């Protein structure tokens, strides 16, 4: 596996590897790799000849007062883990390699898919995500790119950007990887204190309760009732401060009051434990 830090070296290396005759899978990350990231790399390795993992803590997607400076960074460990999962290249540029000093171009997906859910508390976040992902797509020119379902809103935004800008890349969204007790894996979990970690499992438990109600008919298809199931479970925890509990259309993120049989819904939550903000979600769809 090769660690590459510049665009020029990456393009040259891909050319030497026979890029024109081979398929390339890209796994964009901010590093601090965990099993969730590794599952994306393994999936990419199954379907592509070359797998590129980008490790870049993108300053453009952090707002004032967020954790850009303290976001965990360990490129040596990330390289070891990426290689173990099958990566061929780790692309680790610095900000100057991604953004020119006088860069003035941004990519923004407008509408409710970026203005709701996480977009309320993080108004510049998705503009930063769309901009950096479009840059990575231009540099790597992958056939496929892999994202985790945990960041469900991000996946919807990236899909919309790819569609609208006619970017020739297939977006593959992979299932959430969880701890044994159900907590969704996240690089930010390490910020949690022992007590916060115990209480954080309430996110997945609340979502699972909603899935159970939806599946058995106990909560019917009424979004308000299902949101109450989730909220009641999380609210049992003293340290939990709910930012949002929402049920929206899984593909468009449009608000919904009733889950239609042929339209899967997304149950999504964001909750703070101290200074740590966690997100999680479940898809509500009919079986069969």
C-alpha cells in the first residue's frame, strides 16, 4: 500500500497502476479509522481493482466552535488499518493541496435536504462536504465511491450533487456498523465519558423501538407516534440533550406524517452528551 500526499503523485501512481484499464473505488474519510470505515474499504475491494482511501480532515465542513482542532488524527494507525482492509492507496493531502490560497469556488446543494436535520445546527457543513467530495472526485476520478449509512443525510446530499452535476461515479451506501450494545461506531465516540457512553446507547434503543412499533403495527405508520417512541426512550437518560428526532422520506428527506407502503422512511436522531454530538438512524420499510 502507498501513502500519497499530493495530487500530482496520486495521478501518476494511478496511471502507473493501469488506471485506464482498471476500476477505482474511493472511500472518503477524515481519518481516525474504525470498523465502520474498514467495512467500506472491504466493500470497495470486493468490487474494484484499485481502492483509494482519502484521509483529510476538511476544515470547510466545521463551523465556529466545532471540534476541528481537536478532531483525532493518527495517519500511521490509519495506514495500518486501511492496508489491513485492502486499500491500495491512502491519499493524505494537506489543506493547501485541496484548496488554493485564493480558492473562491464552493459547491452547494440547495433546498431542504441541506437545510434540515443536521443542517439546522451545522448550516455550513454540507456546503463544505459537497465541495471537498467534488474535489476528491475530480482528483481520483473513481468509478464508485463508498459512504456509510450512519451519515444518511450526507449520502442523500452527495447523491443529489452527483445527479445534478452529471458526475460519472456510482455512490454506494453501506450499512451502519455498531458496537455489541448497538451504539453506532463513530470517531467522536472516544470523546464520551464512561457515563455518557452508557447513556449513548439510548439512541439505537429508541430507534429500534420505533422499528419494532412500525413492524408490528403497534405504532402504525404515524410519524408523530413513532417519533414519540424514540424521544421517550432517549429522554430517560439524564445526560442526553436531544437536538432532533425526525422521520422523513428516506430518499428526498421530505417531511412525512404518514409512512406510505411503497416509500421507505428515515428515522434520524441527533443528541448531545456533554460536548459530544452523536447521530444515528434507521430505515423504516415494509418487509417483503
